[in-house]
């Protein structure tokens, strides 16, 4: 495993945000949702595509807090421009389990 410096880690803006909209993304190559995540007043609402359809329904995603990288350059994913990376971990079956704070945190709070 390659090591990184503390400065490299600090360059990653990993922030908490609340999913305010989730909808199907039928144009995606792999099953996915289109998300809008509110990262607070300073960062705003960012769009993302997330391959989390195996474990999450649209209804349970709205209002859920997630951790996302907000300082990647935008990336075109099919017809949408993804503006952040919602993070998660693969389980034993290869499904993505979202990385979430275990208690509520203010939108935009940075990983400590």
C-alpha cells in the first residue's frame, strides 16, 4: 500500500452533506441514482451519480447524511455532470455501503 503525506491527505475536502434529491439514472451503464447533496451554505448543492441501488431505495436516501469529496473536478457521467464523489465501502457481495456519520453533523463539516 502506497503511503501519502499529511499534506496530500489535507488536500482532500471530505465533507458531510444531506441528500436532498434522489432519482433513477436509467442512462447509466451500471445501475445508479442521480443525487443532489446539500453541503451547506459555503459549498452549496452538488450533483453526483452513485451506484448504490443494491442496498438503498430512493425513498430512504432523501434526508440521509453522507460523506463526499467536494474538490474533485466535475466529471461527465452520461447526461449529467458529477460535481462530487459520494463515498462508501464494498461489502462481501461487492455492493456499496455508504460512508455516513453516526450522528448528525452540520452540512459542510469537514472530516476531522
